[in-house]
C-alpha cells in the first residue's frame, strides 16, 4: 500500500470510529437493547439456556457479557461492541475490495471507496450505535466472503481452475468451453468452429465419428429440440 493510501485509509477508519462513538450514550436503551443487557447479565449457563430457547445464537451475548464485566453495564459500555465490529467491518470491506479488484489503480480506488462509503453510511452508523448483534453479523458475513475468495485464490494457484481468454477450463484440459457459440444451422446443433454437431438425433464429430460411443437422444430430448424456435431463413435460434 502506498504511503498516501495508508494515511487516507487510517483517516477514514478514524472518522468512522468517531462518528460511531459520538453521543453513543445520549439515548436510553430501548426494548431490544434492554434484552441484551438482561441476557448479558446472566451467568454463562443461564445465558446459554436462554439463547437455546430463543432464535438468536449466543456468541454476541457471550462477547457482551465478558465486555460488560470489565467496562460496566451502562449504555456506552453495552453499545461499544457494536462500534468495535462496525469499525472492523470497514477495514474488512477495504480488504475485500483489494482482493476482488487487485492491487493496481482500480483496486486502490475501489478499496478506498468501499471503506469511505461504509464509514460514512448513515445506516451503518445507526446500527453501530445499537446494542444488538447486527454489526457482528455483518462482520462475520464479510469475513466468510473474504475466506471464500482466499480459498478460491489458493485453488487457482494450485492450477485446479483458471480463467483463460474469458473461458473457465480445467488445468489438465479435460473440460473446456469451445471458442464459438452453439447455433442452429440446417436443422442441426453445431459448434461455431464446426467441431461437434448433431445429426439424426446423435452427437458426432463434424470430421468423423467421436472416439467415444455416440449418444442417442431420447424421444423427449428430440421433442424439446424440435420445438426450439428458430428463423427458417437464416437457420439460427431466435
């Protein structure tokens, strides 16, 4: 990361954090936040039992319970975990954009734009000031997406799948997309390069029979193919 981008990213994070902690305790707890306070005040066994009977998983309540035992149970302390994960989400979105768009100019601009939009979004700021699990959920969902992209990059580095000339293909060449498009010509399905074609209800090589056994289409398949709309003048699919 360039020095200028590093300082700009740090400024975005700092501004986002300030927006989220500003007047964090100005309002009293509303009903759902009071539920958070009540559940987090229980012991681990009671907390686990309560969440088992509810629709909400216990992770968020475990975190809030541990935090409030150190920071107190006021509005500011109860809401600060949401501020924390909301700010982490901005850094995660920056990393996601870098992973998606690369480290070039487009990646630099996209990552900074993603961080700025998330940091200044009124919706993100609003839910980052609420003692509920929404920012944690957003962070974990983004983290799962980032892990998926990392795993896909590892598989790509191992040569399992790769993108070449706009087509996905296996690295060993067993499966690949042909260069042309499927089209209907003279009542037959064929590749644009003429390699494969269908004649008399069977798939076969255009230059001879396939080294594999030919596959005969079922009557159901023939009915479907015979009903494909096409322009008789040009012999192609409409």
